[in-house]
């Protein structure tokens, strides 16, 4: 009888220990890094890869935007030079000076790289001489600029000439400095035959 009681007591003490050991083993199995971490590692790797790809895309987009900003700034500067730097002539002359040819070389370079742009070349004179003479002289000045640009490879169908003679002065003085400013050819840009931009020089 005593043996049975002792055996029963021993079982009472042993069983909780067995259950406790099994529970710990089960927990250890559940948290075993070898059996449970592979999906987690894959998920972490996928997340890390996605973040790296997103960061790369953002960086590429920022670089592209910066490049476009720089290209736009360069284009705007060249466009302003095209319309704001007038071609000046000597008194009673339509001959292009060396300085005029240098300016026109630069303008031709811009037009070659922007084939969607057409140009109207305006011929202008100072107010000395008759109006009819100045209209004819203005036309010859505009045609001289057009011919130079065509010689530089700009298609004639992108160039139109017009003469305003003495009728659109940009300097109103009655002195040589004012007259020299008015003896000019001035370029006006046309984009898609709808957008006009005139020099303000």
C-alpha cells in the first residue's frame, strides 16, 4: 500500500515536469531560427530589395528632372540671345559685319538644334532717307540675314523676311548712337505658327 502511495506521489511530481519540458520543447521548435526564419528572411529580402529599387527610381527621376532643368535653362538662354541680340549695319549698308556674322553663326547653331522653330527676319533702318528708300534698304538687310542663315544650313521654309524701314525705331534720339541702334535686323521666333516672341532690344 505504501508503495502505491509513493508511486502515485512520484507520478504527481513527474507529470508536471514532463508537461513543462514538452511545452518548452514545443516553444523552442516554434522559435527555431532554422525552421522558421527562411520565409521571414525572404520577406525581409523582398522588402529591402523593393526599397532599394524605389530609392533608385527616385534618384533616377531626380537626375532626369535636374537634367531637364539644365537643358531648359540653356535653351531659354539661347532663345533669348536669338531674339535679343540684333544684327546691326553700317549707315546705308546691308553688308554683314564680322560681328554680325559671329552673332548669326550662334543663331544658326540654335536653329539647327531646334527644328520646330521658324523665324521672321525684320529689316529696320534709321529715319534718314526717304520712306520708300528705307523700306527697300530694310528688305535688303533682312534678305542678307536670311541668306547667311540658309548658307549655314537653315531651310528657307523656316525663314520669312519683312521690312519695316524706319517705322519701328527702338531708339528715338537724333544722334549717331540712336541711329546705329535702329539700323538692324531683328529676329522674331515662331513656334508651331502660333507663338511669337519679339526682341526687346
